[in-house]
């Protein structure tokens, strides 16, 4: 399994990436961009606890690997400490950074979706099992763009771990129409934005059966 | 509108250019195979010596060929350097297609590629269909054409083969010989310089002799164009693909996990799924899938009934069904009651329908008919064929034959297995549902009366239940893909 390679373009900050996904109808978790720890606490108070805090910036691509995501922050002190630590962890290479505060969404299932431009077959949309084990599991399927709802549904159907899309641990089955809509949205994005080199939506958490993007990384031509 | 390849696959006459009198040379083998397979039209040859070879008149050049013979195809064995002049002479003579067996083109480095590009440009200018170069030949059974430098000449059938490896054309045709499921057209695309796999598949889709396309691809030049054309072809005919080099790592410069996961293999899977083409993992699997499309009707649904004369076979076959896109039909009450009329109570009374040795002379065909005709059954897998004939063989070859009543019982068992195989084909024909027979005797003892009769009905005797179930699932995936896109009941 290969790790993500050197970038061919530049990455958008997480909130800018999420905004682009939302333009194409993909459900994204709401998030507030905060310049300092006080603003982060204010945002967390407004959202309600627990929350997630992440460091964002155009040049920050793989937050988890760098420890730039703090989960399950339960009170203002935890948010303040996390925001302070995240800002301190930034390096000059990260450019302009901020702290993103978002609700802590919970779901037993994490999916992954994305867009890639294949050198042979052009833009393709991906769907698969996500989270930190995505690449080890490699239970993913691709569909060339343009795609229709049947193409998307058949890609979802082709995943090996179908049981994970059914009812799991007290959670309802994944809403396949909603998941299909995510793939169609990514396909539309790939068609409308030829400058987009790749999109990673990982994880795409299933909350009460419906997929919600809680992290996104869009890479565009430099 | 597909490119007109009829001069290649249905020529009125053929000339072997560069025929040789040395039986080890391609120029001899090609002429031999053309003559030996009994091509109906005239077969002429050219070389510097003239005279006659294998009964074919030999002329010094294409320009010397008699004017009153209709020739559409030149099979070219001359060195690459001679071939531009050969093409020009073909055009003067009204020959509309050239199969270039000669090597020394795109496969042979930069200079070869340049020579190949020039040949393609010349053929375009002359309006000649250029197949190859560096190909092994073309086969077309409806006209008895075996214009190739390899064996075998396959039985006639409805599978159309196009391959970027000539050896795999031979492999597919060997499997056609072994199973008895025949070929309509087969072509080794060679370097596919002018006519590519998609061109061949498009022509097959329009060809009334071809029911299913079977292709081996590697190194596609324009993947998106191929995917688009493949999709249009599969709307008209099922296509089975094997791809070489599919496990090579992609070189995608992307910062994303999506990019890292987008191997050639997975992307090609997606291309085939979207296009509705069956992607096979091996040459044998690909042939078996194509042979199944060629010989079984499309299932009306994915619910399978398993018929077996022994428990273990049914169990593993049910497991294979569970692992596939098919479903094991819970035995309907009315069908159970109907089978109860035919069998004593020790049968399984469930699906798999296990006779548990309770069958008598007519039970198997009768139950097979009941099961196949039931409206909830979409397809049947039948196991255990040939088991009695296997015992019969041991008796026939043993020291007590033909005494002790052995001759009579051996004949009975062989007639019964023959009858069961035919009953399966008839039930399938009558109901329009697939009925697949699986037994390792298909390879362990192809002459066993069971597998022999399956071949005689024109169908595949699958060497294992796993392989039968896999082929049936491919049949169902294809049928479901079509049905959904037609807005049918399985529309997702």
C-alpha cells in the first residue's frame, strides 16, 4: 500500500474544502474558524460540548498524522488548552493558520469518499470504508465520471463489507440514497472544477444512517 | 457506426503474401492452416519462386494475381521493409484488408514505431483495413477462415475474440476445443496499430454470428475512449474482459488517500462495472464466462436452486452462492410438496435439493423439470452427473466385465447420465432459465457419458461447482445491469 505521494498541486484549508463540498450538495459538519483560544471557546460554547478542535491552513494536508486534531473536548478549559497547543504546534511552513471548532459527531461507521484523476480513465469518484484504517482495509470502489445514480449505487453495492452498510450497533442502515447523492455531488464537482486534482473526504461519518463529511481535503492545480 | 471489418472476417478470397515452402516458416504455416481448415473461397499465394504450394497456385507478386479471382484479404508474412509496397499492390488489386503477421514494428523500439506509424498512415490513405502488425492471425468459422500462424482451428460458435496477445487467442480457442463451445471470429490484434480492441468489439456487436465478446487488453492508448465505446458495445452484447498488467502500481501524483488507493486494478474494476462488462481474473475464467453467455439464457433473477445427489456437494455450492451476488432460494412450500410426491421422505426437503440417494429411474429428470419450471426459481445448478457412469467405467475396465450382469448395468448407467444431461438442456431451453451442470468428471474423465452428453448439447460442463456459480453470477450481474438500466424491477 502506497502512502499519499508528493502533491501535484496545492491543498485548500479544511474549511475552504468543506465549503466547496457543500456547494455540490455534500453534507458537511458545521465548523467555525477561530483566530485564537478565546474565539475557540466562544465558538465551542455556541456549538455545545463536546467539540473537536483542529489546526487549519492552506498548507496543512494530513492533520491526523501530525497530531493536529483534538477530539472530545468537554469543557471550555479543554478547548482553550487544545487551541493554545494547536496554534503552538504550527510551523512557519504552514503559513496562515487558525483553529477550527466543530461539533463532535459520533457514528460507529466511518466511510471514505473522494475524487482522483486517473491518467488512463480520467476523473473517478471513490467510495469505501474509511477512517484511519482506510488504506489497510482497501475496501473501496471507483466510478469514472460522469456517473449516474445507478453507477453510484452499483459502486456502493460492490464494496465487500456490505454488512457495515446495514444496521450496526443500534444505528440504522446507511441511507443509500444519501450516500449515492454524495457520490453524484463529487462527480459533479469533478466535472465542474477541472482544476481540482483530488478530493479526500475522510472520514465521512455515518450519523443516524446519514453520511456527513467531518474532514475534507481538496487539492487544486498549483 | 462501427468500422467495416467484413473484408477481414468474411473475405471472398485470400492471398498469402510471402508464402514459404519451408514447413517451419510462418509463410508456410499460414497457407497450410488456411487450406487445411477448408476455407470456402479461393486461396492464392505469392513468393519469388512461383509454382504451387499445398495445391495453391503461387504468383511472383500481387500484381501477377489473376484478375478474375475475388480477393479481399492479404495475409502478409513478408519482412517489414517490403510491406509498404505490398499494401500499395493490394490497393491496386482491390484487396481491402491486410493482416500483417510480420514483426519489427512498434514492439521493436523507436525505429519500429516510426515504421509502424508510416504503415498505418499508408493504409489509411489507401483505404485498407490494417490488422496487426506483429499479430498471429484471424479466424472466422462461418466462412471456414483459419488465416493464422498458430493452432488450433476452433469449432464454430458465437464467441467473438479480440486479443492484444496472440497466444491468448490460442488459449481461448484451445478451451473452445476442450469444452466444445465454439468461436465465431477470433483475431490477434498484434500491436493494434490501426484497428484496436474497441474496433473489433464494435464490429462483433453488429455481427449476427457473434453473441458475446471476449477480449484480452493491455496497454490501452486512450482509456476514456475505450471506456465510452465499451459501454456502447455492452448495450448490444455481453463483453468479457481480461486485463494484463492490471496490478502495476499507478503513478498518480496526488496528496490524497483517494489517489493512493486508485490502483490501475481498482480503477479498471470501476470502468468495467460502469460499462457493464464482465471482468475476469484469468484466461480460464474469462473463457468460461464467455462460454456461459454463449450457451445459457439470461436468468430472470438471481434466485438459485441447487440439485444434488449427495449432501457435501450441495453444501459447498450453497456456500459459493452465498459468497456471490446470487441468492439461495428458500424452497417454496408448493415445490416441496410437489417433490414429496416424487421422492421418499429422506430427501433434504430444502434447498439444496439433496436426493440423498432416494432417486429412482425417472426421479432426476422429473424433479429437474419441476424445479426449473417453478416461477420462483431463476436458475439451477445441478451436481452429481456422471457418478454412476464413473462406477460403470470401473466395471467396464475390471476383470469381471461383461459377466455378472455388468454389461447391462454399465449400459443402463451410461444411458441414464446421458439422459440427465439432455434433460437439463431441454429444461433450460423450455423455460428460458440457466441450468448449469458441474462435476470434476468434466476434466477427470471427459469421456464419461455425463460430461460427454453435456458437451453434445452445446453447453459447458463446469469442472467445479465454484466455477459454475461464478459463471452464473456473471450471467446474473450482466442481466441485472441491463434490467436496471432499462428501468426494470431491480433499479437501485
